[in-house]
């Protein structure tokens, strides 16, 4: 029997994922022994797990680790994104218990699933092999299908899960086809190998297999980041999914998809930069416009935030199109700030929601500003941040993204971006119009704030403001993260 | 004394502050009126001192500038708060403070018991202050403060009875018309300032500076523009065609106000201003012709209207417009001195006339009030025979009327005769001269006619009042009659300081003191005319002849008036019924107000309405809201793409893929 | 050995048929089957490439795709069952509570 | 930097006040109002040292410069400073705030705490915008101002408040976001460094770049000013806003736009300024005439005043674009005047609104009889707004028109001068209809005259109206060096673009031989000085006085910017 | 010989896959799909990938399709109750055919340009397919393999949660 040479595994490169997976599995076991009224403990356990994972992640800063023969790379880029993802998961989990117990579906499997999804996302962030990225994406997707449909008794939740599942699987087909063609054109699934091969063989770059492979991969990721015209699942799924899941979906998977998208395009297809920037230009314009324009006429807050989330993907794509250090760093920073401001906004939505998501409409917010002033102020801050008004994180993020576009000469794109941003103000303001300028129609059944949600809100608020006023450190980290 | 020139405007200002802030608390009319009057008298005293000091100096030294502080300084532009003393401003100071004092005194009696007594005197003092600033300002900017200030006070005083809509309207009309003039004033100022600065590096609005560099002012061209712009200002302030219509309406104000502002002082500001800038005007024959023609036309036009008015104050108002026309005629003929001379004499007799009419109205008001009659106390058709009840008023009124009619020996004769002679003899307008003279002479005849018509209708014949009212009618108190008497005396005698040369020689070498007095002010113009070879007609015969003709015309006017209103009072009625259209036109002031309404006011309002409702709301805002609506509409449409059907979503995805791939494949 | 393109074209045909199925069928399960068909079409391409390239990566990829397909099938069918419990239907035209 | 960071203190004092207010009990209205008033008053007092310590040299003073964000290519600094241009605007802001707060003493009865917080936050944004020398920082303050104003209009506004608030917000937002794009582009043009305006001043941009950037900046500022045809948000915002909101909006917020032109758009892009001068002049003139005509037929007093703002700011714009000492100084002064006069007008409207809950002109008439003090103050303010000499309005308007007349926008200046007629028409007509006539409406017959608080609010404004009208020199003299700098800055670059020898450039608005502005010369000396020093370029070119401005007699042959 | 066999199998695969989308009864569709899978397994064998062919049959035809059929039976779905409107079908088909057209187009234009590896028919036969795959899975592709395990775990948990009676 010949010996099998196992290549260097380098567990350090996947340590965070390992830790989180273990935590998730332990939670699965613990869940069995936790009575159903105390499932909230699992949330705290998850948070502890996430914190440990985060610590492990951060400890790797500045020391890139390559593992499994180049299948994963734990570099600053991955670490930054992982921190974003862990924040997304953590904040979403913090608001989950409140929502789940209200909706009566607080089975403990929710938390392991969230963590598994996070593991998938983390693999997307650090994967440098298309297989790893694909599997990370699928791990994430499968968990999300379940999470979206988690509230089995709710038709909307079912529908969200099913829609997401059908369309997600469909898009997987295209992604896979793209990977297949790329593999055919270069003979490898490793990003670095693809790029090296294409650079060495000029014929590859002009091979339609290679280009179309890239385009289809881009389509696959566009679906995940909800870029038009692959965005259409987003509003329905976001609206139907349980609110914490929506919060999570709008921040985490988007960030993970951007991580993988960026990594793939920059690592594997530098030769085709012209092609994909062109594509992304169009996608960015379409995405911003469609998201913002349709959001104008939405009444349901969750749905409005879903469209806004599409628009925000568009802004991020602006930075992507620019394809320079500022753009990439801008996306990193934006994803981080978006995580805080968007989950913050959803946290407020969770707090004001009634069972069965009865009052999810903007009209139901009437008079909130003076009934629950603190809550309204929080929501206002998050919405102003989403609208990109200083001094909030959203403004700095947008500033960076648009700067990147301008630096690369995409002034037209930047102008379309800012005009969209201006249009978006309308629907964010609309919420405030109802909160502050209208009289309440009826009294709220106020269920109160749980400590977990309060913690989430505090973290989100502080981060939104801090990133808006003194963003220097984080921006610098983002800049370092994109020095490949 | 010159150093204290700033006291002159300061006194009335103090009066304003005291009465304005504390008048309501003081309540005592005597105190309020006393303070106000004393303030002006104080100014008068200072003015007298200045005049005497001025007279004690030799001609070429009669010029002094007192700078108080620098008001505006910005880049090359500099305007000091400074006062100029020269014969012209000294004369004007005398007129303003002198007549002003009398009218203040008169007002104490006339305004007795009026609500807002303190307000009246505040305004009146404010007016005096502004007018003094106007006539003593050493540069155009200070003059402009006064210029606008008097406009403001005019507005306030016309609108004194603000509860009457007509009063408010009249005030507003006066102010706006004045503003039209100011528009011209400012443009003229800008043009002159800019031209002199950019071409000759003389960045100044100072009269002294400008006069020093008067040689640099070109003949014609830009000077004409400047002059016409300033003249527009003058037409506004001095109620000349085309901006005269506010003055008759201004009679809504209390009568002393009419006397002070709308007869003696403010309306003459234009004359003063042009005289002040005579060295500019002399350089532009075109502008002079325009001034002369406008003046002559106004003189005649207003006189025609004056013949058909029944309101005693309106007649006087049109008379004022007409007399101002005379002054401008003089200015337009290069006879700046004559213009100012008429300004002075006019101030005397017209103030006297207005105050006299005020006295009549005062009396009529009380008489009618006693009877609880709602008849108009100002309508001459309600009067008649008043000379019996109001002898002092009648006598003073008669003297002033004779003066205005131009009967030799009285003030008006000297000044008017000088103007007519200059119109005929000036070297500027060639053949037009005769027309100017003829128009002027006709207007003089009309003046005599309507003034005597006024006297006859008011003081002669039988009274048209009821018995009871007649019984209550009596002469005005001393505070009212005293100013009348002083002014009547001045009307009678004031002209003798400027006896025409021919007449003076004939009368045994009476000197023309006035002409000599004004020489320093007009030195440049005279010099310029001399060097430019502009010499007027010199013919003693012609001068005598014209003098005779004008006296004759005046006498004819009086005779006609006597014939129509004393001897055969039925003729006017018959005339009216024979030419109803003509009468109606004249009575309605040739429909000028209506024409203005039609041409400017209504179109402006309509345009405003249109711009607001039609343009601002529909177009400009429409576009703004339209963009929003388009977005919302687009949103409303686009959201229907989101059908909720998985198929459509998948379709959109595949379509996206196909398009992307096609773009690559088929480029 | 046959030309590579033979396999690729068959794969393309199957992929397109799967695509048409997703776009035209109403039954969610059938749609899912069509998605599976698409994945299999890709798998065929992968294996063909792998064989013709002479490296195993493609085949390994197919191995994982199969795993993923299985996992998706489990979750997807569970979702359909849950949906069916609520709506008594798995017709995708009925999946439209949320729209616009 | 050893001195006290006065500008920071000024900026953040109101913020501290707002934070303190947060902890006040909701219902103790008196205490809340008192605290807000005290904070704003303290801020005003704290701003006095700016005047006393001001050194009229034209440079930036009270400078604070601390690195703030440094990431990637960007360096933002917390860079504050002020010069003669911003000095009086800061003072105006701190001066108006206590008045605005005092004016709402009884007008706002609900949500007092929130209202005061909004007002104080607004002050933070306003002062910050005026003192920021870092463009990025400026932009942040610029945007921050929007939020409290939005709430002020939206929560405490009139019937149509939501529409007005949203319109205000989005309108301003569109412009400022485009400015942001230009700002970033400018930064990249400038190369590595920070966002300091001083650094950008040194740039020499090519004309095409200037054109686009100017358009972006100009749009943002034009919306804020507001210039025709971007003005329609203003009448709505003004009409709906509560009194204090209107006052601040008119007195300070609109000045942001004009200030932006003076500080940023013109000195940064002088070629574009020259190029767009006709357009801006045309729009300003249209604004003046158009707004006046529209104001004339308004039925709502507040709307009328709002439209009058548009007209007044048209004058300001003309002055600024004349780009000479008189024009710019006049424009700056007119900004202050407008702040005082129009602020006062809005307060006045507020007074009667508080009494009668209507602003329709037709509901009033004859108020002068019932409210004599009110009538007097109203009249003074009205005439100040009309620009009567002796009041503040005149000096600014006069200098603006003079400056415009001296520049190449002479034809426009002539039309603009007609604004003096129109302003009289609409203001007096309104005044007459409100104050004069019979006191016919029975509801007006029991109106109370102004109380002590209201008089106390108005007195400072009335005093200022006269002070600025009679003795504007402190204002003009402190501004002059900075304005000279600004003009020299712009002209130098224009001259470089036109290849004019640098020797021709004279900081004193190109008036050769004019005495230095800061040296007050008695009347007698100024004239000889002007004559005694015929500068060399004058001999060579008699028209050098005002570059680009042709002499009157040869308008066609002018060396316009080619 | 090989090409004839290929054509036959390909034809069966295509026809059976067409049946998948044309059959009204889902059961028929499912059975047709199983047929297609078998054809694909045949191709895999032709491509020297016997292990994958076996897996294809076991996993796809065996496990997944059985599950699908089980669900169809469980939910008692007989035929499509209502057909898609014809224009929707037409549009979908047209788009699908265009996809095919495009795919063929670039398949014609492009080609496999990847680096040729060491494995030819002989090498595979010599080393054994299963060995090769196994070795690769546990060396080079260890990480993806491990991820699959998590993925399956997550899928199991998810499926259980969604399908079990009471949470």
C-alpha cells in the first residue's frame, strides 16, 4: 500500500470556522436539554461562541494563513469580512429570541442553523478554491432556505423559503455552469491557478469559455448580492422571512457574497477586468435605480428595507466597478456599516412588531416618535445612516464608494449613484414622516425590550455613530485588508 | 458757524426721537407741538447764522464742506456723512426751516384734537430732518438719504388718516412713483460714478469733487444718459410728466402737510437736485431740451386740469404741478438760478395758499360738523362768500393768488417773468424757444384763471352753506393766521430780491441781489456757456415786450375768471353742457390715472398673478413635483414587475443572463 | 474517443431543457426536478472536461454537486411539504402572497 | 493653537445644551425654554471675542487644525477658521438664535423639549458650516443642518408641513450630493493632501474641469440660496415652518448658499465664474423681478415675505458675481441685512399669527389702530426690507448695484435696479392692506399690542437695522481685506487663464491707486491720494480699472474673457 | 461504434428530459428524469468515470428521485391542475431555446484551453477510478469534503425542523 501524501492542512487557516462549527454542533446537543421556554439561553451561548470565533479570527490579523493546498486563505480581507459576518450573525441572533418567542416558533435549532450559515459565509470569505466557495455558498443557502421558511405556520414564511429555494437552486445552476466553463478553459478550480494560467496563456483570455464562465459566475454572485435583474427574489423573501432572519440575510449573506465575488473577480479574473467592470457598471446602475425607485412606493417596512437593501447592493457595486483599493475598501467598510445600520433598523422593526407581523406597515408607525421617543430616534438614526446623511456610518461608506468611482473616472456612475441616493431619501424620510409628523391611530401593545435586543440596538447605534464620526481606524483596517 | 451745520438736521431728529418714543406718554399737545416747532425753529436759527456768515464771505469762498463721519467706504467708493454749505444749500435751508417753522406752528392749531397728534409731529419733524439732509448733503448718497427720507415721510403723512383706504392708496402711490424716480436717480449715479471713475480715475459721488472735475464731463453722449436718468428721478419727486399723478392724490394728507411737503419743499427737491448738478446738465443740450419740454408740457397740462377741479386742495395741487413745470422749464433753459428763484417764491405763495385753504377747510369742517352735514368741507361748490367771515384768511389768500398769477410787484411776477424770458431768450433750443415761451405764457394765463376761479368760488358771491353752518363759520385762531400773514408778506415782497435787470434799472438801479448771490453755484455753467459761445438773446425791447404780454395774459385770465364766476356764473354750466366730453376729460384729469392703471398697474398685477398661479405653481413647481410624481409613478409601474410569481423572477434572471452573454457574443 | 463538444452540446441541450422547464412548469416539485436536470447537465460538462483535460478536479466537483443536490432535495422537499400543509398546493402560481 | 479653541467651543456649546436638554423632565416647559435660551445666549456671548479679537488682515484666524480621518488616499482634518467673510455670518447666527428661541416662548406649546433640541442642533450645523475650512467637514455640517430643520418644519409646521419638509430636504439633498461628487473629484485633482480649502485655492484647474465642478457646486448653492428657478421649496418651507424655523431659515440657512459661492464656488473656479456670470446674472435678475411680481399678488403674508427673500438674495448673488470690492462687500452686507430684516419680518408675521392664527392678508386691515407699537416696528422693518437709505437694506443693495454696474454685468444691473421699485410695491401694498384701512374684521378688534417679551425680541433687530444703515463701516472694514483676498484669488487665476501679466493684478478690486481700504482716510485726503498715484498700468490701459468691464462708451471692444 | 452508441444514448437522454417538461403527471416527469439520469450515468462510464456513474445512479436515481417521488405521492399530486397559459409557455420555451442557441454558439467559438493533465484512459484504468477519487478527496480536497459534512448536517437539521410535526 503506497503512502498517501497529505498536503499541508494548516488548521490555523480554518480555525474560526472549526470553532464555530463545533459550537453549532454543541448547541444542537445542548438544545435537546433546554426546555422550550428557555431557548433564549441558546442565543447567549451562540453569542459566546461567536465571540470566541471572532477573537480567534481577529488574532490572525496581519498574518495570512494559506491552508489545504491553497483552498482557503485566511488573509486580512477574509478576516475583515468574517468580522462583519460574525457581527451580522451576532446582532441577528440577539433580536431572534424576542421575535421567535413572540411568533411561537422558538425551537432551539434556529441558532445552530444561524451558526452553520455563518460558517458557510466564512468559507465564502476565505475560500480561494471555487469548490470551497461553492460549498460555502450552498451551506449558507441551505441554512437560509430553512431559516427563511422557519416559521412553518406562517404562509409568508413558507412562501419565502420556497421561493428562495427554487430561485436559489436555479441560480446555482448558472453559477455552476460558469465554474464549469472556467474549469474547462483553465483546467483548475483554484482562483490563483486560474489567474496564473490565464496570464501565461494569452489564448485563454480570449476564449469564450473563459469569459462566459466569468460572466455566469458573476451572475451567480449577483443573485446572492441581489443585483438587478437577479434581485427579484429579494423583496418577497425578505418580507416573508422571520424578521431576524431578514436582518441577517440582508447583511451577512450579502457581505459574504461580496467577499466571494470580489475575491473571485480580483483573484481569478484580473485579465478580464475590462469585461467585468463593464458588466458591473450596468448592474450597479440598474440595481440602484430599480431598488430605489420601487422602494418609493412601498408601504410595508420590511419590504421597503428589502428594496433599500437592493439599492445598497447597487452602491457597493459602484465601488466594485471602480475596481481600485478605495472601492474594495469602501465595500468592506460599507458592508460593516450596513450590517450595523440595517440590523439596527430591523431590530426596531422587531420591537414594534406584533404577533404575525401584523403592523409591518409604515402607517402603523404613526406617532411613534412621541410614544416611544427612544425607539423612534434609534430608527431615525439608522434610516439617516441608510440614506447616507452625515455624521453616520452610511455617509462615510457611500463617500468612499463614490470616491472610488470618481477616482477611476466613473463620474457618470457616481452621479447616478448620488441622484439615487437623493431619491432614496424620500422613502427613508417617509418613515420619519409617519413617526414624527402624524398622529398615532391607536395605542401600541408594547411588549417591551429584552436585554438582548437592547444590547443589539446599543451596539448598532454606537457603531453607526462611531463609524460615522471617527471612521479613520476602521477605514485604515479596510485599506489594509484589501492589500492583497 | 459753518462747523455747526450738522445741528440743523440734528434738531428735528431730536424732535423725532422725543416725540416718537415718548409722544404717546406726553399727551399734552402743547408740549408735543412745542418741541417739534422749537426743533425746527432751532434749525432755522442755525440756518440764519450760516446764511449770514456766508454772506459775509466773498463770493468764491462761499463753499464749505463739513464731514461728520465716513458712512460707507468700500473699494474706491466712499461716501461721507458730510454737509455742504454754499449759497444754494443755504437758501434751501432757509426756505425749508423758515417755511417749515411756520407750518409747524400752524399745525399746532390745525391738528388740534386729532388722534395721533404726536405721530403727526414725529413725522413732520422726520420730514424736516430728511429735507434738510437732502438740501445740505455734500454728496449724492447723503442727498439720497434725504431724497428717500422725504419720500418716506410723504408716504407716512399722506397716509396719516390710515383708516381711510384712499389715504393709504395715495401714500403708496406717492412712494412707488417716487421709487420709479429713484430708479432713475440710482442709474444716473451709477453711470456717472462709473464713467468718471473708469475713464478719468475720479471715483466719487461728492458734489465738490465732481464740480472740481467738471471739465472731464463730456458734452452729450453719456452725459445725456446721466442727465436723463437723474431727471427721471426729478420727475418722480417733483411730480412732472409722466410721474405727476401721485401729487393730486397726496392731498389726502392733512393740509399743512400739503403745504409743507407737496408745495413748498419736497416737490422742489428735483429742481434743487438739477441745480446742484448744473455743471452736468449744461453739458447736455439734449437733456436740457427734454427737461424744458417736460417742464413746459407739465405746466400747461396740469393747468388745464386745474381749471375744472372743484376740490379746493386739488386745484392747488394741480397748480403746484404746473408751477413745478415752470421751474423745470427754467432749468431746461439753462436758467438754473431762475428755477430756484421760482422755487423760493413758489414756496412762499403756495404755502400761503395751502395754509389758507387749510384755514378755510378747518372752518368749513367745524361749520359742517356743527350741522352734522356730511358735505365735503373741501368742495368749493359748498363755499362762497367766505370773505365776510374769514377776513384774514381771505386777504392773505388773495395776496398769494395775485402773486401766483404774476401780477407785477408780487413775488410770482419776478420769478415767472424771468422764466418766460429765459425760455424765449436762452441759447440752447433755437426755434423751440418760442414754443416753450408760448406754452409757458398760456399756462400763466390758465394759472391766473383757475386761481381766481378758486378765489371767486370760495370767497365771493353768496354762501352756499345752510344758515346754521354759516352761523358756526368763523375765522381761524392766531396760530393759524399768523403763519398766513407772514407768508402773505413774503409772497408780496419776496420777489424783490431778484428784480430783473431791465426793470431794476428802470426803477432806479435796484440790484438783482439774487442773481449775484447764486453766482458761485452757477459759476462753472456760466463759464462754460461763455467759453462754448452759448449766448442768449439780449434785447431790452424784447424783454419789456414779453413782460407786457405775460402781464396781459395774466390779466385776461383774471378777467375771464371774474366774468365766468362772478358776473355770469351760469356760463360755466352752459359750457359744461355744451362740451360734456371735454369737461369730463378735464374733470377726470385726462384719465391719466386710468391709463396708468391700464398700462402698468393692472398688467403688473396680472403678470404677477400669472407668474404665480400660472408659472410658479404650474411650471416651476410643476416640474419639481412632476419629477417626484414621475418617480412615484414610475415606481408604481415598476413595482408591478414584481409579480410574486417565481416564473417571472426566473424569467428575469434568464433574460439577464441571455442579455449579458449576448452582449459579449454579439458585440 | 469522441470529440469533447459532443458531450458539451448534449449538456447544453439538457441545461436548456431544464431551463425551459423551470420557466414553464407550475408544479414546484417539477421545477425542482428541472433544476436537478440543469445541475446534471453541468455535471456532464464537468466530467467531460475533466476527462479531456486529464485531471480529476472536475469529477471531484461533480461529487460535491451531487452531495449538494441531495441536501437541497431534502431541504427543498421539506419546504414544499410545509408549504403544502398551509396552502394545500405546491403550484408556484399560488406562491404569490407577497408581491409588488 | 495656544489660545482657546474658540470656534470649537462655539460650535459645540449648543450641542452640549442639546444634550443637557435631553435630561430635562419633559413637562417643565419653562425650565427647558430657559435652558435653551441660556445656552444660545451664552453662545452669543462666547462669539463676541471673535469680533474683539478679530484682526482685519484678510487671513484666517482662530484656526484649529487637527488631523481627523486618514485612511487610504484620504486625509480629512478638523480644520476650523474664520475670516472677515465668515465673521459676521457667525455672529449673525449666534445673534439670531436667542431671538428665535425667545420668539417661540408661547408659540410652541407641544413637544417643547424636542423643539429646543432641534433648534440647538441646527445652530451646531450652522456655525460649523461657517467655520469649517475643511471641505469634507463643511459638507458634513452642511448636511447636518438639514435634519433638525426637517423636523422643525415637519413636526411644528402648518397644514402642509409634510410636503414642505420633504421637499425642503430632498431638494437640498439633490444639490448637495452633486456637490459631493464634485468635491471628491476636486480632491483627486488636487493630489495627495487633505481637504483644506486653502490647498484647493492654490489649484489651477483647466477650464473644462472648472466648468463641471462649478456647475455642481453652483447647483447645490443655488438651491440653498435659492435662485430662480430652484426657489419653489422656499415659499413652501417658509410658509409651513414655525416662526423660529422661518426666522432661522431666512436669516441663516439661505446664507449658506451665498456663503458657499463666496467661499468656495468662485475662488475655486474663477474661470467658470467668468463663464457663467451671464447665466447667474440673468437668473438673479429674473429672480429679482419675478419674485417681486409674484410676491406682489400673494395673499399669505408669510409667503410674500418668502418670495421677497428670493428677490433679496437675487441682489446678493448679483453682488457676489460682480466680483469687485463693492459688489462682494455689498452682497455680504446684504446677506446680513436680509438676515436681520427678513428675520424680523418673519417674527412679525409670527406675532400676528400667534394672535389670530391666520396669515391671510385679507383677514387683516387696520391693525395700526389697535397695535401702534407693532405698527411702528413693522413699518421700520418694512422700510428696511425695501432698502430705505438710513436703514441697513440700503447700504447693501446700493453697493451691490454699484458693484454690478461697475462689472461687466451692467445691463443686468440696470434691470435689477428696477427691483427697488418692485420691492416698494409689494411690501407697501402688503403693509397697507394689513395695517391700514378700517379695522373692519371684528376678530381684529381685540388684538393686543406687543408684550414686553415681543418688544424685547424686536428691539435688538430694530437697533441693528439703524446701526447697520447709518454706520456700516465696522462691517465693511472687517470684511474688506478678506474680500480683497478672495477677489485677488479669483482674478489672479482668471488672469493666468487669460495670460495677462501678473503685474496688472491689484488686490483692491483692480482699482489702481485707490487708497488701501483699511486705512480710513478723511474725505479731504482721499481724493488727492487718488489723483496723486496714477498707477502705471492705468497709463498703459485706461480700462485696467475693472478687468473684463468695458468702459461705457466702447461696450463692444471690451477684452472679455476669451 | 462509439459514436452510434453515443448518439443513441444522447437521443434517449434528450427525449426523456423533454418528457420531464412535457408530461402532465409529475410522476411521469420524475420517471423520465430517472431515465435521463441513467443516460448520464452511461455517459460517465464512457468518460472513464465509473465511480461517478455509480454514484449518479445511487444518489440521484436512487436517493433523490425516490425522495421526490415519495413526496409527490405523499402530497398526492396527480396532474397539473391548470396549465400555464400558452404564451407563458411559449415565452419560456423561446428564452430557453435562445439559451441553447447562445450556448451552442460559444461552444462552437471557444474550446477547451485548460492545461492537459496526466490522466488518460490508461492511467485511470491503471490506478483505478475509485482509488483516484478517494485519494483526491482525502488529500487535495479534504476541506471541501469536510464542508460537505457540515452541509449535510445542516440540511438534515433543516429538513427535520421543517417537516417534523411539532416544533
